[in-house]
C-alpha cells in the first residue's frame, strides 16, 4: 500500500493497478513491472547497495589493523579461530550492523511494507554470517552441515511467517516427568544453550589456564590446580545457567540427580579415584610438569598433568598416559623433586701394573671433558676393590639435565675413559681361564681320507 493511499476500501475496476497489482488478467505483466519499479523498492535496493559499498570500504581500512591486533593477542585456539573467521568477513559484519540500522531508521518513518526488502537483506546476511562462522569453528563436517541446515530452516520459517507456528508445534510435542514438562522445543533450546555456553566456558577456561601458567610467582603444580579448578567451575556454571535459562527447575531434579550420582559413583570408581588422586598430586606437589620420574619400567619427564592421567614422555619419543592413581599407590622415583642435580656412577677396572693414583687423576680429567657433566659439583674417582684380575674403581659425577637421558651420558664417560687409558698405556684387563685336566689327554690328528686315483675310477 503506498504511503499516501487511503485506508478506506474502495471499488476497483478491471485493469486498475493498486500497489503494483493489476485487477484483472489483461495487464498482469505491466502490473508486475510497475511493482518491481515501485519507488520504495528502488529506495531499498539503493540503500542496500550503498550500505554494502560503505561496509566494503571500511573493511579495507580496518581489517589489516585488526589482524595485527589479533596476532598480538595470546588467546587459545578456540577464540583465535572465532576471531579469524570474523576478521575474514569484516565487510559482512559491518553490512549486517549498518543494514539493521538503516532498517530501523526507515521503519520508523514509513509503512512496514516499505521496509520488507531491507528486513530480508539483513536477515539473510546475518544468517549467512552466523552459518559461515560456525562452519569454521565446528571441526566435524557432518555437525557443521546439520547446524547450517537447521539455521536456514529457521531463517526460511522466519521470513515466511511460519516460525511462530513451528515453535508452537514443537512446544505441543511434550510429556510430563512428575512436575516437569519436557517438550521438543525445550530439548532443542537446552541442547543449543548447553553446547554454546559449554564451548564458551571451555575456551574461557583454557584462556585463564594459559594466563595462570604465565605467572612465574606460582609453582607449576599450583598453576595447574588453579587452571583446572577455574575450567571445571566455568563448565558447571555454564550448564546451570543453560538449564535455568530454558526454565528447568534444578530442585525438581534433585532426587533424580542423586540416584544418577550414586550409580555413577559405583560405575566410575576408577575415574573418580584418578580425579581425586590428581587433586592430591597437585596439592602435595610431589610431581610437576618438567620433572624427570621413574615409575616401574617407565623413565621420562612429565609433560602435562591432567585431571585423569599424567603425560610422561620417554627418551624414545613415546608418550605414556599413566593414571593418577598409580602415582599415589606405587613407588615413584622423582629425579628432580628438590633440585635437578643427579649423581651417576660408572664402575671400571684396570690392570694390576697400573698406578692407581694416575688412574684416579686421568679418570677425573676425562670425565670433566664431557659437556653434560656439572661444574658445580666436580667428579670424583675412588678405588673400591682389589679384584681377581683388576684394580676396581668407581667414578662419580653429577648432571643437571636428567631429562636428557642417563644411558647416553654414561656411555660418553666410558668412551672418554677408554680414550684416556689408551693414550696413557693403561690396560683394561679381561679374565683368563686355565683348564687343568685330571687325566692325560691324547691329541691325535683326524684321519685323512685317501683319494682314489683317476685310473681306479675308470676301472669301476
């Protein structure tokens, strides 16, 4: 209806055009042409084109600055992926904002039917922006496609005016559990809110955990403990907020949650035990990230403490995920519990004709030449035993990087001792064995086989 038209109904004659619609069938094409070139249709299209042009020009200027700013932020991967997805679509973010602003201004000064194209434009642009960003955040391609389909269905229902009817239909599909009414609409809202708020809480917790780990005043164990508590608290808070937002009374679920809790307690004893053990480990500071530990046949350094397990990386590059409970109930050797100085021993023996004083001096000098040997505590060498065939010694030295391996540094010390003894003509004996026979033994040559002559072979 045009802006200056009367609201009173009037009689229409055949072929008369009102609001671009032809009365009668003879001038249908003319009526459609006039409807397309209705002044307000042209105004809205011009406004949309102008808004997009302005958005594009602004995005060219501000996108490089925002990219440099985002690169300087030390955020976790989830937030960085979201900001990067929005940054690559800066013109569409601006277009949605400016188009919505233009729609509000025009809608306040004219009839609602004169702003239909503007409303459709910003609605479709907003839906496309949300779907495109979500497809970059969600890793699963199937889940991303499902979210896109649901979003476009909601947009189509909204533009056609059937969204309210669809909402009422979903709300009518319900059943009661005691005093709680559960409908299909409630389930959809709950899932959407729980997933969205849980994602936000998890990434916020990861960001806080990263910030806490950067605080050098806190011990590594306390950093991990604070980060885990904040992350778990945010996730629990997000679930509670989501349930309250959809109108679920948590007190009505108290009995049900208690029964579920008892069942989970019996079924997940090991999980709960590992979780509690992880908290104890963080509180008593028995191990921390970076420590070199031995547990059973596993030797390596701790890379990360988790709520259920401890990640231990060995020298061969394998990563063992050891349950927290094992660190509480079994014997653990922490090579760097108080400090990283670790003492190692290498035994060796030399021939009896060697001067033990020279051997001690040469062994200490050879050991000091190894790069990984600590200079804070110098190596020592002691004579330990008059052996059956050698003078036995023990060289002791210290290292400050046990995570670099123990066997390799022992091997380097042994090679250094070998080279030093060879240069100084010091022999390393090996045991000799003498066999005494109680009765005489006659040693005879093996009987030789007589070779037959060719003539004998021909006579056969």
